[in-house]
C-alpha cells in the first residue's frame, strides 16, 4: 500500500500551525469550524455539514453503496497560557492547543484530501464520514461534552466503525501505542457535604465538628482503593477540593469536598461509587449528616478488537519498522468513549515527542510536538479506511445505547 501523505507535509504543517496560533476553547470553536469547513469545500465531490452538535463539522465522501467508516478529530483548546517560543505561539492569551487537537484536525484534513482523490479515481466503494468534533476537553451546564451532542445530532448514525488518534509525547515519532478493550478511564466527579453543628473554637466539646469527621472520612477514602477495591481492578480516586470555615476561632457547621473517581470497567465504576458514598456514612455515627452527589462523565474508551486489528495491519503494511507499544493509555478521560460505546471503534496514540530533553507533556504550557508525526497519522487513517472498505468480514455492531440529552 503506497499512500504518500508525505507529499502533503507542508500543508499539514501549515494547517496545524494556523490552528495552533488561533486556539478556541470548548464550545467556542466558531472560527476553527469556519476554517475547517473552508478547507473541506475546496475538495470536489464532498458534502460538508456545519453546526452539527454545536460547532461540529461533518464531511462525507460516498459512492452511495457499501460499508461506512468514520474518522474523528477534536478541535478545541485548553485554558492554558502558552510558554513556548516558536514562531507560531498562540495569539489568544490564556488559550493554547496543549493537547494536540490542532494536529489531530490537520491530520484529518490530510486524510480527506487523499481519500477524496482515491474516490475520484474509483479505488474505493463505500462511505467515509469525517467528524471534526468540538468540546472534547470540557463539559457544559448539562455535564455533556462535544461527543454526545454530535451523537444526538446523528453524526455516527449508520456508521459501521469509527477511528480516532491522539498524539503522544511520551513516545518518539515512529512509535504507536495501541490497546485492546478498555484503554482510558471512566471519569466521574463527586461533590459531598459533611454537616455538623459548629461552634466556638474555644469550646470544641460543645460542637459536632465536621472537620474532625472529615479526618475520619479522608482516612477511609484513601484506604478504599487499596482495601475495598480489588487490586486487579484499574481505579484511581482523588480529592481535589475541600472548603470549610471563614475565621480561626469558629468551628464551621459544614465542610464541602470535591473529587474524581476513575475506573476502567462499568462494573468497577459502579462499585467504586458505592464504596465512596458509603465512606461518608461514618459521620452519622458521630452526630453528623452528609450529602453525596456523583456526576458521571465520559465512559471508558473501549477499543474494539477487530477495528484495532485493521489499524495494526495497516500500520505494519505501511511502516514495517514502526514500533507498536501495547498497553492502556492511562487514567485520563477521552470523550471518544461515548462513540465507542455506540459503535465499534478504536483510538491509537501516535508518538510525537521532541528530542530536546524537556518533558512536554499533554496539558502543560510547553507542550509541543515533532511535526514529522503528521504524515504518519494521516497515512494510518487513510490506510485503515482502505482496509476497512475492502474488508470482507466487517466488525459486528455493538449494542447501541441511548444518548438522551442530559443523560
């Protein structure tokens, strides 16, 4: 298979750097969407839909028959002040493409160009949908990010399989990380309040001190993962915010706590929620009361074995010398999980680290990448589509879940 995305290298860099200079936050990707749509409309025989699920853009190439595959890239940036010094730093104060979504979008645009040419030449039969998704990084007041809104708008309706990629600064260019099954975490946020009676700081024996009760809760909370959840289950539980009191000599009447619960499987997700909620019941023994609310975020990214197999075959045929590292992607969240919950899909991580000795990790002010990864990601997108559309045995659809608004 000879795809040659390298011929688009200069355009891939141009697209990526333009987007990097003009980042937009989740739900605010108006100009980004305009740019993407304008580039897509330069291509013959492609349909382009805008404002899908918000600022989403969906382009389609089709012969009118055959299977359908989708490629997805996210477009939003993060509220981070960039501290790089290259020529294309962000022009928007406090906003930065610190997670590589500028590169994801550029690579997907490259894939559109190559696949459009293949369709014109009659090399492919079927349909390819290109999903440029807003708001992967954040949620709105309904607790939803961009993926569920695009699903509700029909972006993946009648799609047989879907693929995405993510740049990976812990691997160099020439390495791809893959994983079968659950690969990134369920992400849930809890808010809890412990209530007592408060009182004078000089007479603590007359109060029901919620801060003292909090100490008991914290001890149990941090022991839960190691003692109440099996070490074979992949979980993480952290408290990130505690608020109580206003002055030094008054015992407050309540304490507020916020934290995150991360897990891989649906069963562990439910068990972890139940165990953490149960921890707070200890305060009732000491005359306190509590409230506990869990807000469920994106589900775990579940990479479908057959889709992953097609990606792996495409990589090995295209780039025999590429190293494939097998292993889960970590405890971060990825709202592409909403899509793999609906239809067979997979995401792979694409090595992009710079050889400058700096730790340019995702979501940091100095995140940056070796742009030689851009044609590799584009090629893998295109090659996998070719294998899918010409594949005899298609992945069996998974059970489709409902995606009601606000669910």
